[in-house]
């Protein structure tokens, strides 16, 4: 969903670029993993184990890679990207290298001050995505950062006062938070934010604690129906496509057997500039040696980055974009 700095005339530009990237089988979404270091302690991810010395192998910029792929959507992620003191310079370089694009930043928010958010926004970030799986101290515990939830809730209004409108929650759907999804949506609406959902997976480190039980699937159907009804009545808060939400329960039931097009519609570049078809796969080659991927028979995950990149450009998606 486009933020306030965009105008209605940008929509056909994005539509044309989307069509061109689809026809030429170029990635629509490129994730730049600017670091694998992280100071959170998430149970489903091992990035926090990355030694500090890893920064010696991190690229100083990704502008050449961005110019080569020329994607429509660019995400800066990690690890925790705000650990990079030169993040503003990295983002500015990519922003100048690609003309028609939408830039997002994924962060846990533990170190993001309103002032730094403004600098990152000025450098080119259109949308800030805060990881948020609960509305209380359970999120602090899950991320291993005391006071994190309260800090996020304090930071968002300050960012908005500085003119930043593109703020989203990134919520991972887990075994113990499916009844928290609508409250998170309502909190997002009250703050003037959006929320984007993604399925939990154990493919990062084998931690099955967040996987939904079979006994929860009927309940999850009801939750998804509620989310879709809300979304159709109030476009602009839930930023997932209808397509992705509709397919989440089917994925959890093992009904999706389509080959994964990760690496075709979306790719990841690690901090050294090496390409991975998926964040949970090893690197295959440097971006300068890029070779087009083919679909793969893998259903280990149904991350939003996979499902949304596969989503067709339906009328309801265009309504989302202009909302």
C-alpha cells in the first residue's frame, strides 16, 4: 500500500513495472540483508549468534546490485539493519539507483529513535515495518528485549509527528497468538498504522514451538474470515493481499503443492552480496554472476514474501494500493 508521498498517477507506473518484471521473469521484490548481526534473542532465528566480527565482510553499499535487478519493491532487513551505522548511506545509494520503487525497512525497533527514523526516511525509506507479535510484555520476552513493546508504541507517534506516514506492524502468526491478530489490527488502526501477517515456520532453526496444532485450524479459519471481512470494509489497515490471507489456512493444512517461485519473484542478497533464493537457503552465487532460478518443489514455509510475490494483480489488490 503506497504511502502519502505517492500520488494516484504513481499507480499506473507501478502496474507497468510489475507487468514488465513479470514478463521478463525478473525479481519483483529484492531483500537486502545488510547484516546478519542482531541484538534480539528470537527463538525461531539464530541471527543473534552471529559474531560481531561478521561486520568485516559486510558490503558498504548495494546500489550496483539494486541497479542491476531494478526491482519494484526493495526491503532492507537483517539481522537487525539499524545496527549498521552507515544504513542511511546504503539506503540513499539504492534510492538513487532505482527510479520506480517502494522501499521498506524491517526492524525490531529496539534501537530506532524518531530522529534516526527521520534520517532514514529522508534517505529513501517509504515504509517502516516493526516486528510485533503481541501487544504486551510477551513480545518483549519473545524478542529478548525488555520494554520493547512500550518503546515501539512511544516511537510511532513521534515518527508520525515528524511526517512519517508509512508505518506497519509485521506480525508472525504463531500457535499462541492467533486470537491476538484482530486486537493487533485494531491497535494499528488506532495508531494510523498498518499490519502485515506472515506464517510461522520452523525452517530457520527447527524450533517447532510456534507451529499451529491441527486442533487450531478450524479456529484459524474463523480468524482469517474475520480479518478478510475487516479488510474488505476498511482497506488500508491490513496490508496483506486477500490472496495471501485466503491461502494461509490451506498452506497450514498441507493443501498447497504448487512449486515455490522464490528466487524468481523474490530474492535475497546477503551482507556480502551473494544471492539466496530464500532467506532460509544457502547462497548460490554473487549477484554479479546471477543466473535465473527455476521453480522448486519446496513448501517448507509460506512467508508473506513468498505468498505476496505470487499474488496476482487482482482488482482488490489495486484497491489496497490506492487505499
